[in-house]
C-alpha cells in the first residue's frame, strides 16, 4: 500500500490511525518509515499493535528492531514476552538486549526470570546492569533465581545478583549472602556486605563483625561491613566499630567513625 510513497506518520499518530501505522510498519522501501511507525504505535499504546511489533523485532534494520522493543516496553503486553526473550538471547552486541531487558522487567512475566538471570553473563556490561535492574522489578519471583546466581561461576553475575538482592530486601537471601561473604572475589564480598546491611537482618551482625576485624579482607570490604553494621543498627556492633576507629587503615577508620556518628545522631533524635 505505502511502498510507492512515504506516509504521513505524524498525521496518523495524531489521528490514532493504528491500522495505518501497522501498515507503515511493514513499509519495504524506507526503514525510516518503519522506525517512525514503531515509535508512534508505542506512543498510542493500542494492543492491536502488539503482534505487528513482535514481527518487527525480526526486521532487517537494527534501529527498527530497537524502536519495536521500545514500543512493546510502553505497551506492556505479556504476548510480547517470548519475542523479547528471543531478542535478548540473540543480541550479541547488546544494543537490543539493554532495552529488551528493561521491557521484560516492566512487563513482569515469570517467563522472563531465567533468561534475565542468564543475561547477567552477557558480554555487554549495560545488558548485565539492566538485566539486574529488570530482575529487581520482578518482585519475589526473582529472589530464588538470584540466590542461585550468587553461586555462579562468573564474578560479575554474583556481584549483580548480590546488589539486586540487597535492593529487594528479601530475607530469604540472607543465609546465602552470609555464605557469600567468603566469596573468592573481593568485589563480590564488598557488594554482599552492603546488601546485608540493606536487608537489615540481625543474623548478619556477627559475620559482618568478623569481616570488619579481618585485615585480609581488604579495606573496601571492611569499610562496607562497617556501613552495613550501621545500617542494621545492632548494639553488638558498637564495640567493634569503636575499635575500628583506630584501625591502621584510614578507609576503615573513616567508615567506622561515620557509622558511629550516624548512630549517635539517630539515637539523639529518638
């Protein structure tokens, strides 16, 4: 229908001509038309566009694919989940995977949990980050897969999993996070310490105290343990934190002092 001329996408969007825009999405001669049509369909948000947009995920032009993902993200229809998962899996570069991860998180369908966990291993760090953010949006259904991810072979997968679990504040993760304070990678241990502080379960107090006292842990891990102990606010941490104010490492000293000062300020306001 439109292959011999360029349709007026702006007019169609203004008039909410969904059928016309769907036809424009199939325009063979001009990928700019397909891009604009996908964007317009996303803005309108009509469910009739879902299946055509899913088909557009396989467009020969990556910009059209990206705009189709963005439109599906706005429409938030569960019919798009399988197509978005496939787009995430097949994207080796990361451009599509970043947007697909966020779309899957916002749709919130359980089918996306395991693919998003696998995306934590993607070569592109932005895909990894956005997959983690998406899992955080999935709620309780993502907790168990993230707990399993704490034992993944890749350190950065474990790191993102720990960070997301901390933001989710789900007590189911506490025991495995405590175990992860012994992770072989200091970056993971540092993230785990902060995550335990955010969750705030008192079961983590003694293990965090041990980390704070252990010179072999490294200053960043120990400093994060101090912060976490302050976040939890258990009285058992006062003495170890007081001792850490005189620690030989200035970074640990600083965070122990800041944590104690915050605790005092909070107590004075009660």
